[in-house]
C-alpha cells in the first residue's frame, strides 16, 4: 500500500471527524487483498490499484448515519459493490438489446 494513499486517507478521516464528529466510527475495517481478488475474479475484472488500496483501508461504511461521508452518499462495502454489480448484470442479461433501447428512448 502506498504511503501517499494511506496518508491521504488519514487526513480524510481527520477532516471527516472535524465536520461530523465521530463519523469515522461508521467506517468498516479494511479487507485482505485475497478478499478483493476473489470479488475481482467473480466479476472477471481487475480493479484499479487505488480502489484496491481503498478497500484494504476501509470496507465501506455502515448505513447507521443518515448521510454518508462521500458528498452525503455512503461508501459501499465490497460485498455491496458486488451485489449491486450482480443486480445490474442480471438486468442486462434479462433484456435484449431492443428492450433496453426502448427503455432508454422512453426515458429521454
């Protein structure tokens, strides 16, 4: 893990707790690299190294607070990221191209 990334993360946590007292307590502990690689393998992709480093430092945050720490949005845990990806993958598999284009054209 790069020291620059870890230092930036520590600074982020410090600022976060200054803005919202105790908010960093809602952050989950990080993952082992093996857990991250398992999800990458299931998704047949490789995450950018910065994302791997992020998940090694923090596995998202709990939703116990009303607003999350990223512009009010919650950081997804690695499992939540995989579940979300799986849901959207299933949507794409369930519809053919014409169905998706029809949905897209009616939404614009």
